[in-house]
């Protein structure tokens, strides 16, 4: 699919951010002009184009797709209808949820649930702003937002028929079990309504309170309860489990109608306070410009130059996508709903966040933020530990105030270990170590606690078998190899946290468990294979075979899981026969047939080069493993191929699920020429940079990356200098970056 996309060039807005820059600091550049929010909305990228702010609770965006896998964000670029504009969304996930508090302006017709149609050429989007024309209704829609308030502007062709639907039964992916379980509604006055919607889906418990204020009084109100128009009486207050829809009609006018929608994870009082604090007035253009300025300041964390305009768009769109999740999940007064489903008030300086796609984001998003936003990265660590304090286990994929139990292992410890080894950890490290250790074992108490809920997925038998046998039997539970390999890495992370806390006994215990990955390594095939309860390898063995959620591998096959020992690369390489053997295995990975066997092969296996699958996270470190061989240039070739082919300026420009910023964070780091293969080891290995120059704003000032002789042909690194000194190996320390300095790449058209 190749389609032309319109997105706003916001050059005129750059000066707004510059005006807010403190005197004495470098003038902000206009980076927002390069962001195209439609990238990733096609194929299976699952991003959304609507208005939000960095790490904000509200993402007001059109819902064009509500059923199936491609409804995960509520939007798909191929669609031409809009069901509503809702206020919460997930960016790039493989499962859908949210889509809360849905509103649609319309004119004419008597349908309970009107649906708008539109043409792609009328869509426009830039960070903090979205616009579209609803053709069948003759309405121009514009959206912007603050952190907790969505702001709508509707301009009607027909001034005599100005209507708005509030759909309180709207959910994304109802075919996957997402359902309404509670609805409270109050007609506050003739221009304000409020209420609380409760749903169950991927998040077993999800509650959103809202306050909606219209810029004009409501002239006529139509109430639909459980799909029926109620003409018998006007209900000003409703408390029900029924689907509620309201049609509001406004008096004839040629003026635009404005709508403000504040949301809260706690209650309607919180929503009201959020609106009063963040958006007391009605100046849509000022709010839009403020959003542009905030985004531009955030994007200036990294200032790049490139002679290739495609690189500029790819880079800043990717950086934009890294700043959508996790999002701040609390009210302006500090209240939030914790993992224990109780209302908490944040201590001064603490911000509660949600939507951590940890199995994905531990690999690149969190390491990136330790460089460009270390204070926020440290805050996220505190949030994960607070989740343990509230719910008894570290979150794995927390959504709203729910444990979802999604994906493999206990990846929060990777984020925590990386903060510890980069001296960014804040708090009681003994508590951090305790949280890691108690989250790494099977817990009968939590299994009983979560019984009957989707949160039970958090408590699987894989850790039980790991503790009992030292491996996970393939004939006992599915995905045994993936769990076994990742638990070995996570246990190594726990050992790093414990060592920093001074608990050497715990550190030693978990360092031993970190070697359990070796049990899956077959000396004959040099691949990671399922191990049966009797100790034998599973036979027959087909390294191309995949069966989603049923085979020995998570979202992949043996090819894609046989290179995961990031914490122990030297011993892993020695075990398989040395670095020449590693080079051979990598060559095979990238050059073998891309055929994947199995009638139920995982749909997440996308972006194939041989059996390397860039569309899914387990492959993300593999091209960099050539730096552990005598042929780093082979990795540079593959990195060039991946960045040139799998990241484009089109709607299908992300080759797999964006996964809350991970796919984009990989590109940001890789385009800079850096990647951290093992979070918890504060070392980055070097690759093939795509930028010509970068200024990264770090704690110590500026870390400059200068790439000389860079071009499409010059994809090979001839020499690298750090602060004027030639590097003998393709590795630099985290401390080298954050204290400021200069990294120079000299590129060539022949490999060195």
C-alpha cells in the first residue's frame, strides 16, 4: 500500500515554542514540521493520528475501526468512516481497549448511532491537532487537547441542524470481549453533563469519569437507553448497565460549536477540577498553538540534520511516537486509582503513570529515555515499584489500574536494573530487589487473588517450573523456550538490583538462575529448543515452525529466539563455538528462506529478512550482534537495509505493531548509531547512523554525533572517534553520553 498523506507543516508554530524557551538557552528549532502522525496507521502499525500531548492522559482521535486486530488503536488508514471521536487510545498495541467517552457531531437523519463518512484528502494531523471533514453531515471537525481535556471545534454547513451524539456504549474490539459493565450519567445543566463509564476488556477493571461542557446551551435532548428512545420522561440522572446514547440539538447559528471533555481515572469531581485547571476558557487556537509549542520543545531533546528529507520525517515521527506512552494517570490534585483499585493521592513530586508495554519497551524505549529524559525514566521506575506495593507483584503490562498479565516473564526488572546501573534509581533498593524476587516466582496467594479475572494471566506456571527444575518443560506449558530465556535474563537483572542494594546472597542466587538459558541450547543445532520433562529435546524439530500461543516460542520460532542471552554474550558465544560460529549463525538467520511453517503461525512475524523479523521485538538486537564477531560491517549492512526498507514516510511505514514506542525507539537509537543490547549493562554498541549530525541534550550538556561522508552508498563505518580518540571496539558507555561530548563516525563505501 502506497498512499499520499496530508499532514500539517507546522513551521509557523516553531516560534511559539521558542518564545517559552528560557533566556540564555539555545533557540528551539522547528522540529514539529517533520512529524507525520499518519505513519503507522496503515498495515499493522496500529497507531492513531489524533491530538494528544507528550505522555498525556487524553488522546482524542477518530475511531474508524472497532472490530478485529486492526481496531487496536481505533483507527486504520484504509477506512473512510468515523464512528466517533473518543478520548483514550493505545498506540500501536496488538490488543485493543479504551476508546472512552465517544462523541460525534452530525446533521440530519434519525439513526440512533449515526456514522460519518470522509475523504482521506480532508484529513490533516500534526502533533496536538487533528482535522477532518465529515462529508455526509457537512461538518468540519477540528480537535486539540491539554493533558486531561479534549477540545473539539465543529463547524456545520447547515446552521439549522447542529447535533452531537454522546455514545456511552462505545468500546473498541467488542468482538474480543471488551464490554460495558457500568454507566452513570448526570445532566448538570443545559450546557454540561458528567458521568462515569466502566468497562471490562483487556483491562479487567477500567473506570473513566468525564465532564463535558458545550459552548452553547442544549436546545433539545434525545435519550436512548438500551437502544430505545425514551420519550416518556427526561432522566437527568441515570445509573445503569445499559448502553446510553444522547443526541443533543443546538439552536440555529453560523458560529462553530465548541466542546470540552475532561476525563479522570477517579471521579467526576476530578474531571471537573482537571477542566478548570487546564482549560477554563474557550480559545481553541491558543490551545492548539500551546500543544504545538509543547511538542516542539519535547522534540528538541534531539536536534538532527540530514541531507535526506525522508530521514528527517522518519526520525521526528519516531521520536514523537516514543512520547505517547506511558501516560500520566492521575488528576491535577494528585489523586489516582492504584493497582489495588483504591484511590491514592500522590506524594509531592510523584506522578502515577499507566500503559507500560514492558516486554516491548524495555529493549529500546526505556534506554532512550534514560538519555534524553532521565528524570521521567526514574519516575517510571518508582511507578513500577509502587505498583508492587499496591498489588503485591510488579506490573507486567499495566493498563489503567489493571494488571493484564500480557506477554512473557517479569520485564519490569529490566527497567529497574537499567536505572540502577545508570545511577538513576530513586528509593529503597532493598524494596526494589524484594519486588523483583517476589515477582519472579509462582505465587499461590496471587493466583487465588486474581482467580476469575483476566489478571490471572499474570500468574502462569512458567516460574513454578523454572524454580523447581531449572527449566520449563515444553510438554507442560506452551511458550516454554521464550519464557525460559527471558526469565534467565530477568533473573540476572534481579541479581544486579540486589548487588546494588548490598544483598549479596540474593544477588548470588539470581546470578546462578541467570545461567538457566543454557539448558535450552542444543549443541547439535546451536539453537534454543524445547526441553521435555524427561530432559530430552523436543522432536521433531523444525526451526521455521510457529503456532501462535501454542508452540514453544512466543510470537516466533526457533530462528527468532536462538540469539537471546543479552546479559551473557561472551559465555553464550563460547558455548556455541566462538565468534566465527556466531557470525555463521547470523549469516544463516539473515539469508535463509523467509518461509514460516505452521497453519497457525503468529501474525506478529513481519518484516522478514531471511528469518530475522523486525516487526516483532525478539529480533531487535540481532543485527547488532555482529559487533561481537570479526565482521561488524555485516551488521551495518543489515541496519541500513532495515532502516531504509522498514521505516518509510507512508501510512504503512512501520513494519509491525508500534507497541507503545518500541519500534520507533529502535529507529531513533539506530539512526543515531547507538543501541543497548542488554539493559542493565550501561553500554551501547555502535551501528550505521542515518543522520548527518545530532545534538542530544543530556544532563551534562550536549552530546554531539557527527557523521562524515554519510550517504546511501557510504553505509560502512570506517572509523569512530569519541572526544577525539579513535575507538578500538564498537562500544561506548552510558556515562560517555550523558556527561556530554562528541562522537564522530567516518563513513565509507567499503567495509572495514
